């Protein structure tokens, strides 16, 4: 964080997991040049919005860095549920034993 | 292309073998990963690490692995915490069985002990111990960040000169006169005399191309994570009656899993009954979970061997062929020690731990199975 602050304005790309443009560019330089590895290295796309906010931006950053078209990058699958769901909701449905 | 050693599979096992080989000076190594690093089971795992098993082989190997996890996490800079394991029991017979297991643990220097609800509550505040009569506490056990572990190993390997090819699949292990002579891949042919199969769920198929039958079954297992919290509890908690487990990961998400009936060797699919089944057990243990959001649900394979121990080391029929697969649901934790043992097999001709020699494919051929009773999830 110290580094980010010194430079004045950190540009947050992933708001859920607090990841900046600088973090992403640095990771790409270190060799994390695919979305799946960037995701695990930085946790981009792993917050409550599941990357709907940040992944499109990350895809553009990576495509630009690699001089590829966005369509050429392998896009991570999205895991269900697409939006966060309270556990309470699942208590009411199916499952093995039922008591409550 | 030519390489001294080819490793097939870029999960925890593959990167650990590459790293341990490189640290001993063998850097003329190519690691092949058909998708991306960790994409098999390693990035889908429960992140738990323990030595509280029921056989000498598992306990001794895992005790060494745990020492290595600590050193590696410092050396490579990833999250590792000895937060312990709590195995919760609801029946007297479970307590009695684990009291016996605990004697075996203690014999090999793993300090587990039976504890009662008051102490359980201290170790896992907010837990509801209704119906829980006792627990086995394993203070040596813990958890580590799988993303950090796999990626930092790979990064260190690359710095030492190891070549890592992702999106590259091994198609055939080429054997002539009983010896490995190369590997055919989607990126071309690699000449080599040493191949390590560390391909997780893909191990059986690729071994077949070398004429070797690995008796492994890929069984789907499921897990979910919730949103993140500050540290709520440190240990990984297992409800032994239902086989459900819960752990707060390095990032703060709460991860949980449970065994639901599954067919072996089928594609990974989503099971709508998984989430209700696991949360029903967990809400009883941690009532506040009811108000927590589920973020992601996924599945991955446990690669099961006939006796729930991995198949490790050289294969008698084919010179130059080594295997490290079939962990039966606890192979992430074994990554460090397996990396070291396979490196020893390749460099020294034998592993430094005699227990490892009992885990080769030969045991299965000769019917000398060693059954593990404490498999979770
Ligand atoms: C839900 C769940 C929870 C788990 N919890 C735990 C836990 O808490 N603790 C624990 O220790 N273990 C746990 N496990 C088990 C653990 O995930 C595995 O034992 C471990 O990840 C095995 O690592 P690996 O490197 O051997 O295999 P993998 O991580 O599966 O890696 C094998 C790799 O080989 C690649 N591959 C396959 N075929 C080929 C080919 N022909 N060419 C090139 N590459 C190929 C695959 O793409 C894959 O990336 C869990 C598993 C699941 C599914
Ligand atoms: S903004 Fe990145 S996961 Fe939500």
C-alpha cells in the first residue's frame, strides 16, 4: 500500500478486492500473462461482484500489454451463484435431512 | 526439443517436483500443463494440511511435509498458518476410534489429543457445541493459500531455468524396449529419458499411453465459499458424522464441503443439492452463517487409489517413468514432501524416507495395500 499511496492517485481496477492498475501491470511484467493466473495472483474477479465490474477492464489491459485482441484471451468461467445469495435461502430448499 | 526430465501436470505436485529438482541442481526440466497452473484439483481444494492420519506412511510423510510447508511459506512468501484441525464427534464410538488413532499420531510425534466442548469453544469461538460430545484436536495441522503456493513455486522454478509450458498437453509417453524415450505434446515432441506423471485426474489416461495401468478413479467433490470476513476461527473443523468440513481461508472467505453421493469418472457438473446439504450441517455448528452470502460454488476431483494412499515413485515396467498421483483427497498437503521424494528418486535412486518406498505401484500389484481410514469430505 505504501508504494501506491506515494504516487498519489492509485487507480483501482478491482474495487471488491482493492487491486490497482499498477498491481496488474506489475504482475503482467512478472509473467502472469493469462487471466486465470492474474486472478489467483491478485484476487481480481474474486470479490462479491465476481469480476463483473473489473474483468472487462483487466481483459483490455492484458490485451493491450500482450498486443492481442481481447477475443484471443481465454476468459475465466463464472461460478454459480452469479450474485451473492444468503445461506438462509438454501436452508429452505432441498438437501438431505430436514428439520428446522 | 530435448529435456533431462519432463513433468506432466502443473498442480501442486508438479510444481513442487520441479522446484525440488531445481533446488538440487536439475534445471533442465520441462513442465507441461494442459490448461493453466493449478487448474486441476489444486486451485479447487479445501487448503487443509494435517498429519493426523491413521497409517505410519501417511503420518511420517505428512509430518515432514508440514515442516516443509513452514519453510517454503517463508522462502517463497505465501500464507501458511498452523491453525489446527478439530474433528468433532457426536457418538462415543467415534471418540473411541479416534482415541486409538491419537495414540498412533503421538507415537510418530503428532501431538493430537481428545478435547471436550469447553476447549472446543475456546479454539473455535462462536461454535455451537450442541450434540458434540468431544473432538480430536490436532494443533500441528493448518492451512495454506493454494494460489500463492502453486504460483510462487512456479515463479521460482522459472527463475532457476525450468521451462513451464501451459496450454500444452502431453498426448503420449513414448516407450521403447521398456524405456522412456520421449513425450509427444500438443507443442511438439520432446526427447527425454525421464517422465514424471503428476497429472492428477489425467494420470490414468496418460499412463495408459506408456502401457501402465494406474488403478485410479476420479470422483467429483464439491465446495463453496462465502464472502470474506476478518478472522473468525483458526482451525479447520470437521463434523465427522456427516463428513462436512469448514475452514476460513487465507483471504477470509469461509470454505466448506461435504461428501455427497457421486459416480466415479463422470464430467464435473453442478449439483443443486450440494449447497443445501452442506449449509444445513454448518448452520447448526455456526448459527451466524445463516446471514452470510455464498459467493461461489464449484467441483473438482478426488483422484482415488484403492487404499487411499497416493501412488508414488518409479514404475517397475518402464524405466524412467515415475508417478505421483492418486492422493484420494489429500494431495495438496502432500505436495512439498512428494516433490522432495520424487527428486530423490530421480537423483539418488531412492527416497530418504523408507515409508515412501512402500507407496509405489508395486504394492498394488502385489496386493500389499495400506488402508487409510481418515479421509475427509
Ligand atoms: C473440493 C476439494 C477439496 C479438497 N481439499 C483438500 C484439502 O483440504 N487438503 C488437501 O491436501 N487436498 C485437498 N483436496 C485434494 C487436492 O486438491 C489434490 O489432491 C491435489 O490438488 C492434487 O494435486 P496434483 O498437482 O497432484 O493434481 P492437480 O492439481 O489436479 O494437477 C494436475 C494437473 O495436470 C494437468 N494435466 C492432466 N492431464 C494432463 C496432460 N495429459 N498433459 C498436461 N497436463 C495435464 C491438469 O490440467 C492439472 O492442472 C481437495 C480436492 C477437492 C476437489
Ligand atoms: S470489482 Fe473485482 S471482483 Fe468485484
